[in-house]
């Protein structure tokens, strides 16, 4: 499956932002989807995940209550709604696809998008 992330940009703290990840190729609904991020000088970290049917979600503690992951299996797209972003949310955000389950281990996601940069100013 090929993934294309978009929607990043420069936002101020307290604004909202929605990232999108469009999938093509193999059957999108067969994959669990995740969002990861990598800030400058830091390791990549799990942000949020959604099960293949959208019924289950999982969040990192640092974003729970501010970020919402969802998916549209008709449009083959997964979304990450970011509400009330903070400067520490500044990072390149990546979407990824996995058949292993709703996991937070990036090594279990074989398919990755190219990343979209989110910069949050205070």
C-alpha cells in the first residue's frame, strides 16, 4: 500500500489542524493505521493508531485528549485531528500501515508515507 500524508504547516498554539493520509494500492480497509512523529534531534514516536474498521483507537499519553485519529474506508484516508497544539508537538508526522494489530511499535508497520511537517509556534 502506498501512503501520502498531507496537511502539515505552521500553526499557533491553540489552533487546530487536520492531517490526512491517502492510501492507494492494496485494500486499505485491511490495514490498521498509525500516526508517528519525529521531532528534531529525537527518536520517532508513536502518536495514535486506529483499527482497520475504525472501532478501536490508541493514543500516546502525550496527545490523548488533544489528538483524534479517524479513518474513512470509502475514501481510503486516515486523519489526525490536532486540537490545541503545543510547541512540543512540532515534528514531522508520518502515517503508517500494519496488519499486526493496533500496535505502537513502528517496526511492525511495513508501509510508511513520506511525512508532513507540523510547526507549532507559541
